[in-house]
C-alpha cells in the first residue's frame, strides 16, 4: 500500500459532505473547502506516527480544522486506539480511519482542556512526600520498586526482628502509624499474627531482613538483628 492509495476514499468521503477536494496544495496532502466555511486539511500516513502528528501540528499554524488519516490495521489499531484518540484530542487534531471503500471519523478537531485527576495527583504527591530518599533508578523495568509503603513495611520488619510484639508497639517503635493495617494485609508475606494484635516474622520476613539489609539500615532500622 502507498499513501496515494488512501486518497480516493478520503476524497470521496469529503465530497459526499459537499466539499471541493484538491490534493497536494502546498505542503498539505489534502485541502478541502465547502462554500465560505473554514478550510479542512487532511494529512495522510500509512501508520500513526510521530511524523504524522508533527505534520498535523504544523498545519494547525495555517488552519484550525486539521485531520490525521491512517488505514486501519486490525492489530495495531486495536492495541493503540485509546492512546491515539487521547493524543489527537489533546492536540486538537481530528482522526480519520480509512478502510477499503470506507472512511470513519473517530474524532473532530477542537480545543481541548484536560480535566485534572486530582485524586490520582494527590496520591502521587503523598507518595513523593512519604518516600525516603530516591531509592529507584529512573527508566528501569522489570524490577521491584521501592515505595513508601514498602519502606514502612521494612521499618516494621526491623522492629519485629527482636521477637513477637503488639501492633501498637510496632507502630510506635517503627514510627509507622499504619503498622497494624500493613501487617494485617501482609502484602509481602513477612508478617504473621499469632494472637490478637500480636505479630511475628514469617520465614520470608526473616529472609527479607538479610536481603533488604542495606535499605533497612538506610531507613534507620537499627532494631534489626542483621
């Protein structure tokens, strides 16, 4: 397939809506006019790419109504559809999907004012404030992340290394207000409740003391029997 193969279907689609359509007007792949209405620009590519987005953004310096047009491929289109639409909406670009003999408009151009997700932003800021230091390496994948929650669990781990203890005492000694809920949830398999409100370390917890020794010491966990 060539980009030129997209043109007949796009031209027919626009003409059915009353537009006069012409190709390769200056840098524009397609320029269409309907009476005295603002011009419509369509930029074509065989796949959705940064190059296509940059073309669309460049045309926005000339006209308000700019569409990106790509052929629909079953795998790539379905996998990236939501992200493609979200990006186009944020940039104010329209999106046309071309199938043999058919064009579908998935998004019209228009201004976009994103609604902030204050709840999620608040969680991120709380995580930032609670996390001690910067223990993770940016850009890495496939490794365990050190979160504020994990750091709190490590503080509790260090305190419990000395033997069974009440959850309230662990909270006070470790400086972790949520110690009881954290140990009850036992996300890492480190804690075991042996009586009402009394916790001990599991074998996994004792192994974690050795494996996480450097992080525990960095957090000030001098209770741990390392």
